[in-house]
C-alpha cells in the first residue's frame, strides 16, 4: 500500500488537485473534497496511508 505526502495545489468546484511532494509522479491527482479532512485548502499538506488522508 502506498504511503505518500501531498500538497493541495488547487481546488476546482468539489475537487482538489494534489501534488506528490516526493516528485515521483509528474501529474497532479484529483480527488473529491468529501474524501479529504475538513479544513483542507490550497497549500494544505496531507499524508496518505491506508486509504486515508490526514493533515500534517
């Protein structure tokens, strides 16, 4: 299971675009805001593990 850290780079409607902080993935990934912790905004750093995101 992948363990990664992301940063929220933009929010469009009900989706957030996340950038992999390690630089392994060149493309931003998008995910529904409903799956992210409350209080996420542009610039928020997230830790992903076991299908869950948490603010770091």
